[in-house]
C-alpha cells in the first residue's frame, strides 16, 4: 500500500492502492500454470502383476471340514447353534469353546420373526461375550452344500 502525502490544502495521509505486487503474483502464477499444463497431458503406464486364478474342485467345496457357526433363536426363546440346542445361560461358554477350535470368529445370527427384540439382543450380547468378533445377520437360510 502506497502512501501519498499532500501538503497543499489538506493535512493528513490519504491511502492509495499499489497494484504492483498483485501484478507480480499474477504473472508468476501465469508462468507456473503455463509450465505445468503440458505436463498434465502426459501418459504413463502401470504394470500390474498378473492375477493368478486357482480353480477349485467340487470335492473341496463339498467336504467343508469347518462349517459356519449359525446361531438360531426360535419364537419360543430356544437357542441353538448349528442345530444343537443350548441353554441361553450356557451360550457364552459353549461359543468360547467353539471359537477356540476355529481360526475365524464369525457367527451367523438367525432369529425367528416372532422372537422378542430384547431377547434377540441379549443373545447377541452373550455371543459377543463368547468371543464372536463378527456377527452377521442372515436374511435367507444358508444352503447346505450338495453332493454330486
């Protein structure tokens, strides 16, 4: 900002705008954009590793030694894991033993539509205490693998 001193008539300082620094900055930005713009249109190649696909035989799929754990809650408040009925009080201990023998701690949860919501949440809390890291809710029944 430049200052212009007037001695005739008025006494004081009157500010005037100095545009020289503004023009300097704009010219520098113009030069930068002129240099960078041709670089934006350059192409470069990316070499990604080849994807290795392993074909799985049907025998490997049919004989799953570790079926997923499915926790079902019926309308009459009975709890079962993979078809075996368990008392709700013993659920966390039983699941802790089941997860000790497995690498994954994934539990599929299926509740009947007539099951009270509060009871379903209590069962999921007990499953979490039993070591379930991921609790996935089932929207459709799991299909058993079919043998050819």
